[in-house]
C-alpha cells in the first residue's frame, strides 16, 4: 500500500508545484544542459574521444549498430540470458517462499539457510561458478538466477506471513477449506509482496547480467562493450550502457503494467 | 454433566465454558441456552469477554476441553469490520465458499435484499463503510444460517447509517428467523433489536432479561426507558434520570 501512495505522491508532484506550472519539462532542463556542455566540451577537444565520445557520435554509432551492426543480435542474447536466469531465480525463490511461508516445518528448514545465503555478496560467487560451470552460458545464467531468487523469496515470504489474519478468520467462518483459503485469501493477499520481489529481482538480474557477461563472453551486450574497450571505442561502450539502462527501465515498466492489471481492485490505482 | 434434554434444531447450548488469557479468566464457567429463532443481545463493557464468547460460538477458538459447545450449522458471522476480500468483487465475496452453479444468482439476490443490487461488480474498497457492512451482512445471509452472530457490526458506522442498518437487521431477522446473537456495548441497540438481553461481566452472565417490548420498538416507550436504566446500571453507568444525561 505504502509504496503505491508514494508513487502517486511523486508523480503528482510536478503538477502541484507552482514553480513548474508554466514549464512541464523544467525537471529535465539540467539534463539537457549537461548533455549540451558535454557536446561543446567534445567539440572543443576538452573531452578527448578516447575518454568519452561526444553525444552526437554516440547517437550516430547507436543508429549504425542498430541498422548495420549486431546490436540487435547481442541484445537478444543478453535478453535471453536475463530472462532465463530471472525465470529460474523467481521460480526457485518463489517456490522456497511458498514452502517456508505455508508451513512451520518449511520455515525451519528453508528460512535459516536462505537468510544466511542472503548476506553473501553473490557477485563474489563468480570464481566458484566458473570452476563449476566453466565459461559458457551456464555460469552467466546461474549468476542471474542466484541474484533474482532472494528478493522474490524474501518479499513473497513476508507477503504470505503478512496476510490479514482477520480475512483468514472470515474465510474459515464461511467454510473455506485449507486449499480454498490458499487460493482465495493467502495467495492473492501475498501478490503485492510477490510483485515487489519481482521488481527488485529484475534490477538485480540486470546487474548480475552485466557482471556475468564479463566472463569471457563471445556475444551479448557485455561482449559488445568489452570488445569496444579493446579498440578504445568509447562511443560503443556508452551505447551498450544505454541499452542496459533501457532494458532495466523497460522491464520495470512491464512489471508495473502487470501490477496495474493485477491490482485493479486498489482504488488508488483505478483512478490512473 | 448429567443427562441433558435433547436440543431443538437451531438451538444453542453452552455449558461450563471457561477461557483464560494468562491469569485472567475471560469466561468463567459460563452456561447459556439460546432458543431457535430467538434474537438475543449480549451487552458488556469492553474486556468483559463478549467477543471471546462469540468466537467460541463461531468455533473460531477451539472449545475448552471440559465444555459443551453445541451450535447449529450453518453459522454465519458479521464482524465489526466488513472483512471483505479486497481482490474479489462484491458478489464474489458474497458467493465465497458457496457451491453450485447458482452461486452468483444467490449472491445477487442476497445483495439485492440488503439494497446493494447496484454494486454487484464493485470492488470492496470502493464501497462506503455502511455499504461494505451491508455486503458482509449479505455474505452471512446467503448461507441461510441457522445461527447468525453479529459482533458489534455497527460500531464503526456513523449514527444515521447505524439506524438504517439496525432497521435492516431487524427486518432480515423477521424474514429469515435465524437464531441471532448480537454483541454490542450499546444499550439502545440491544433494546431496539433483541427480545432478550444478557449482560456479561467478569466472564459471567450477570443479567438475563426478556424485554417483552413490542415491535417496532420505540425509544419513548416507558418500559424501554426503565429497561434502559436498569441495563445501564448493570453495566455500572451512573444515570441521571432528571436530565437524561449520563454523568
């Protein structure tokens, strides 16, 4: 609940601030100014090409890569890695959360190891993953899955345990079986937790992908960036970074869109 | 326990119900019979064990080991809060747990009866407090309960809505005649609705009054006023008859 009202508060801010009333794009003025300074600095030779390419060059490189290069191919490879890893991680994290959330025994067995593993900076697993799985696709996907599993686990577990006991009681009074309680009360009640977990997990999935793609990749956005480094092509590197950013934004928007559908029953969202 | 006379269908029997929370006895060897189709109000100050008694009747708390708790089925409860599932539409909430192909029609009919025919497809969070509580009432009625338990169902409503809801409950009780127990701390509400009023204090029933008031009830009825004073006194409220002001 809290998170949604926060979102609303943030999105309604520009409209309610009288300062910005005349100029809706005011918030982005400073961004435009920075890019302009960057462009001018590059043109004057203050920012050498080998340090950072000019915005105009980055744009034309992006267009080139898109039309003639292998940006799309690399993008698809990265997307597939992220999607596979995310799906595996979400399934494992979600499954363990159901086990731990729905039974005391499950909690005893699952929660302690999960809480311990959670404190591990999982990116430090890379050397171990390389030893176990070599340098192919597997370690990259496993790293993404490992990173994505924990936020899903933690938030779904909390979501299940946070289901309103008063609603559970009402369900029991009206004769719902344990299975029906699960389907009609517990799982829908835990949905907000699950989706919060998925959003966190997506962010972490992209982060793990960036790290994973540094492992001797021969395709993918990470490969494209590493390859460009060898040729001092800062323009291609920045294009790769932008693609990463767009992927993150896009997947977040996807989950938000899904949330809007799934939570049509929330009045705060119905008005939007 | 001894031999008990056989129980009529729809009747409620409690014997020797004791519940402790820590040192405190919330219910202390309580016994109670409710006649089939009767309307009883249970009055008590907060913390007197009213809700604990209702939860025992609803089998939300397990019956104490050496107690007798006999209730007719089905039993339906209207809680102080509507307790509607926010992710199900109003009719789905009413139809919750109903079997059969006609569940939707039955839910629709029940909602019609409480005046919510226009809101079948609404989301619960868009309803006002009174509407949500009426939906909760429909959810209870649609099960055609033999025992209807009302746990301070109007406490959270504004005064005008409360009056309308009380009239509605009286009417629904007249039509469907379930054995009904309303838990309340409002003496007027008890006298307006019920034919028998119990006062619960320290885990025991300290007063058991058959009101004998004619329906529809009138606040100005002299007998109503006498009963009101008596019940307030039972509840330990000092009453000043000359001014009508509670001191």
